[in-house]
């Protein structure tokens, strides 16, 4: 058995009912699986369906277990392993607050421009940038801002979708 | 008909009746008074009052396992629900279908730390297959029907429905079960035929095959057990089973190797170790069975039939996974086996059986037969003889006596054996026996028990007396928590820390105080006498206190972290080199 740790992005379509997120999170904590990020929101108001996107890591055997265990939860409709099932688009949104004046402030603004981050709040001594990109891009941006007066960062975690015309 | 207005409590009663419930095990309290009031005003549903909510769940498990139906439990909020938790987890671990109804504080008080409030759905989420909190009386009937559907479908399990008190009082609409269909939950029952065909090829070409079956066959119903027996006899292969699967294949048949695993037989474990094709039907490669995973059946191709996809490749990687109901799979297997006119490799099989007979000759369940003290194995052998040919059900508690019962009592039919396998809950056996007895009033129901386990739920004698359930509590009294003592002897230098049963009651007087029959055997000669007297009691419970050898240990034993071919046969096998350091941490 291969013991290589793989990172997978998994999309789960669930009934939007009380406790459903607790079931998913409880499964991960109870069985000792990793959650690197998790996002959830209702995506179909008429049928009360929510989509959970989670990024997890483990050996191939563990990843298969995670999918089987998720599928077993009663309110779960579908489980898709976007990493396995072919090319997918993955994006994160981040809000990054940077405080400072002078050169650092100018450099922060310049870098934000390079990263195509938007300024969503500005004061004379601070900016809040909004950035959308891959996890790596967000990591890079936050890394750079650390040296330029980073105050705080808030990230959504990954949302993802398969490429091409097929629906989930 | 589906548009009548009823109170929530009446909806509960009607839904239970429509689901075919005839007995409900429960304990009243403030948050379920409306349901108890509705129960009072009808005669179809029989309520059995237990003495502790944990026992209500175990009794429902005994009922469910002996009938194949869904067991039903009713408890109040707060402590009522938390007391039921152990039973719910027990049912989850052993895949027993139950519906547990719990009262809850009224919806407007939820979250306010009200009297007897508990976050019941939160607490029971990891202890149930699924659970619900019903906040609207118009969802109550639908939810209850869904709960029964979820409990019995796929891999069965316990489902809890938490019902706030105001919902029980409110008027709502009843919908019958026929109008309820679950939105998403559709477990795969029918297997993929291509996989079955692959499996049949592998089975037909096997040289050293073994069937390894489990509770999945029992859960699939008596029909599945019949098909299993037919298939195993058709192939002529040896068969072993887990603790949960006993009775699916008749123990009186020569192809039966006995139970496998930590306290399984030598022949069963070695057959698993040396087989070339393993046919796992409805078992889950539990750690009690596999022992050291890296040395588990190293040379075999493995077929795994399970209704739960998450059981596949969880502990052991298999070659042919088949997701489906054991009955449906066995039906297809038999059909394809016959359609393709398959036959086993007779010459190879003969050689394989020769090897197995050699292991069998080791007589691994033999023990030191003596007249000076009652050996627990002897008491069970005598019980076995006394029960032969009689309609009987066996439950157990947890520990040495449980393993001896599995080794020494033969089961020729499914649903006759009820024991806490996955969770290992001491105190399971007596309430489970009551549940089985109430479902089968004319049968003999014996709870094979130890004195320590019995004490954990002995208050249920009161329940048995009240409902005239003539259960037999067969206590193998060694004055120790025997399995704890055995591990302390083998792994902890005989330092018997807290495993002595101090201050035991006089079990005969205890029985008499409840108006039951109490019997005691302290000599070998008395064993048959007390068993005979015990079987003559048919109108009240009977407690049988058998003073057995306090030092006896349960063998064979595969210590934690060891492989199937590293078996301890008895006290003469040295425990010092028996258990590696990394095995010590295993339970």
C-alpha cells in the first residue's frame, strides 16, 4: 500500500438542514482526518441544497475512506473528488489588512496591483485588499504583505468546480 | 385519510403502530408525559418499563436481533437521553436497527439551559446512524417513518428522534408510511454482476479457500443465512465466522471451523492465515479478527462483500470488493455458480481439508478437566447439552464468559445469539435477554453472565419480574473481572489492579428478594442439578450462581499485535515472549 500523502479537493452536496455541517466536521474529528479548508453555503434555494468544498490530505486509502464515510451520511446527496475526476478550477478569496505609511504603504499598493487585488477599504494609515486567486497566489500575497505591515488576513478557503460543460 | 389532525403524541403512537411496532421499551419523565398519556389510552402498543434507560436500548437490541425487526425505545429528555447513549453506540457498533424517541424541552426553551435539557442530537450524533430534532408537528409523522426506513435500510443502525414537549401537544397532520420517501438515502442493495462473476472465477479456482462471514449475513435475514449454508455446502469449503456472525452457518456441520479471531479456534485462524482465497461475506476485518494487520492472511486473494462501502478497504485492502446486501449477493453467487456449472478443485480441496483436520486434531478448546473445581468451560458444556434440541436464545455480557460462550455453545440458526461485539458493553446481556424473551415468550432465554457484568445492569431483574420474563441469568462467578485479570496476568506481571470483585452480594438471596429463583453450584456434581432446576422455572427469572475456577483463563488467545499463527494455547505458553512492546498498547 502506498503511503504517499495526497491533497484532495472534495465537493459535497448536502441537504441544508440543521446539524449537517456538524455531521461532516464530527466525522473528520472523530476519525482523525485532516481538514485543510472547508467552505459551505447554500447553492440551491428551492431544494435547500448546500455545497461543501473541503480540502483534505491523507494516503490514498484514507482519501477513499473519507469519500466513503461522507457518502454514508444520510443528508449527503453526492460526493465528488475534484482532484481525481479531472481538471478543476480552484479559487480562494481573501481580505488582507495592511497598516503603514510611507514607502511600505506605496509598495503594498503596488504589489496589490500586480496581484490584481482590489482596495475595498482605505484610511490614511491602512488598506483592506480583496484578492481572489489560487491558494498559492493568496499565500504569496499574504507572505509579501507580512513584510509590509500585515495586520490581519481572512480567507474563505477553497471553492472549486470541474472544468468543462458537465454539471456536478 | 392522510389529512386527519392528531396531537404530536398521538402521531407518535400511530406512526409506531403503522411501522409494525408491538413493544416499546422505555422510561417516563417530564418531557415525554404527553406520549405516555397517549400510550395509556390505547392497547395495541405494549410498553415495557425498564429500570434504567441504558437497559431500554439493550432490551430493544435483544428484541431486534432475535426477531429481525426494528427495536423501539422511548426516553425522556436530559438524563433519560444521556443514559441511553451507551445503548445507542452499542447498536451502532453492531449494526442493530433501532428507533429511539427522546423527549426534549419545549422548543422555546431549547438553548436556555432548561431543567433536564441536553443537546441530545449533538450528543448522539456520533452514536447513531442518523438523528433528528423535530420542531414542527407537521414534520413529525414523516420524520418518524424516515427514521424507521433509515434504521432498517442498508447497514442497519440506531436512529434517534428528539421531540420537544410542545410538539407532542400540538395538533398536526398524520401521513402514513406509504407517502414517505427519503430524499437521498438509497443504499446499494443489488451488487454489480461483473464483480460477482470475477468472484466466482476466483472461488472456483481456489486451492485453499475459506469463508469468513459476519453479522452482515445475520442482518440480511434468515434467507441470507440459508443461501450461505447452501453455497458453502455446494463448494465444500471450510467456513469460520466472527463473533457477530455465529449461527448463520450451522455449527453442527463438519465444514464449520468455529469462531475466528483473538479467542477463535486454532483451525479457523490458521485457515485464515494460510488460505489462498478468502471469501468475506458481511464481516468488516475488525481488529479482534485480523490481529497484526501486516501479517494478516499474507498469501490470499480477498473477496469482500459488504453493504457499507466504507467498510471496503478500511483496514485490509481487498482484491474483489462487492457492495451489496449479503442475501442479494449470495443469491447471485449461487445462480452464477450453477449457471456456469462451476465445481471446486476437489484434489486441492482434499489436501486443504487434510491440513485443516491436522489443526483440528490439536483440540484447541480443550481445558484441564478436573473434579476439584468447576471449570467455566465445563459449566457451558453442560448448559449446551441441556439446551440441545430445545428452542433457545443466548445473550451474554462482556468478558471471558462471553468468549467461552462463543467457543462452547453451538448455534445452528441465525438470530439466536446476542452479544455486544463492537462496543463490548458490560451489562448488555440481561436487558437484551429480557427483550428477546418478550419477543419469544415460550423459548428458553439464557444470559450467560459474569458476576461483574451482571452487577452493571442487575436492576433489570425488576423489569423481568414485572413482565414475567423467565430469563435465566447464568453467572460464571469467578470473583474477578476475568478478562481484565487475564490481561493483567499476561501483560502486566500479574498485578491485579482493581479487578477483584469485592463485596459481592449473595446472588441466591438477591434473587429471592425479587421473588425470583436463586440457585448455586459450588461443586462439579451440582452443575447439572442447577441447570435442570433452572430449566424447570418458566414463570419468573432465575439467577444461577456458579462458583467457577477464579484462575481460569480463556484460550486460545492471539495477544494484541500478534498474527494468526502466533497463538497461545494455554497457561503453559509463556506470556513473556508472547507480546511485543507495540502490541501492549493495543486493547
